[in-house]
């Protein structure tokens, strides 16, 4: 099994359905590491293609500002215009069908990229938090409320190798439940977000 990157924007490639992937470099990291651009990219990822006007309404931003950041994301290969849709004045944008893998070790000794990495990681964690908060605050019926979960396990003690093995097994389980690209969803199916955070914690307290 290939080594798993220390951090990835998405599950490692060997746990996903086959699709193109790219390893983010310093230039692409700086192109994405901005709160508004990451918000735009998140909406296009979760909800599909949209125009600058629609994105601006959802993000509470000026359409011109969103348009500028859309072009910036396109220049760095994260999104592209959806051809055959829209007009010259109102273009539709979609996420590029490429998986973006980021390995924090690539930037550990690069002072020029450290700030961008900090912004990216903190914004990513904020997005994860907001998704959970939205789920908790929304009015779901009992069927969905009982199906979802927000849980944590805080009494585990592992070596780095054991933690990597745990993550690998969890990724395999999720991959088994992922539908095929051409699968027709059930009538009562909704988009489901699975977020996984597993990390060591510094020892604290008395000895």
C-alpha cells in the first residue's frame, strides 16, 4: 500500500474510484489558500456548477469580487467553465474532475509557503466545523437524525503505524459504500458527507 500523505484534501487515491489526481505544489496551494476562494470551491464541489451571481448570493459577496476569484481558481486548474451553458455575460463554472492531494511535508521547509499552508488548513477545518454545525441546526426528520452521527473516541493510545493502519481501514470501509459513477441513486437518497479527523494529541496533565 502506498504511503498516505500526512494530509490530503480528499481520501488517498488508492481509496477512491479511479480518476485523475494531482499533487498540489506551492503555486497551486497559494492559488487556493484564500477564505473566499476556498468557500467558492467548496460550493462547486458540494452542489455542482453555478454562476458568479448565484455564488455571490450564497456567500454574501459582491458578484464582481466572486468573478475575480473564479478566474483565479480557473487559472490554477481547480475549476473550469461549463461549456454549452450560460451566456457570454453569465458563465457557469464547475469543479475540474481531478482529485487534489496535498502533503504538508512538501511545504514544511518552505518559508514562502508556510503562510498559505496555515490559511488553507485552518480554513479547511472551519469548513468541516460549519458542515457539522449546519447538520445539527437543521430540522431533519427522525429517520435521518437517527442515521447520522457526531461521535468521538478519546481513549485510544496508538503508535504512528497503528494510526495509519486505522485510517487505511476506515478509508476501505467508506470506499466499499461509495456508489459507482454510473449508479442511479435510490429515490430517497440524499448527499452524504463523511468527515474523518484522526490525529495525535499532546500528552497533558500530571504524571
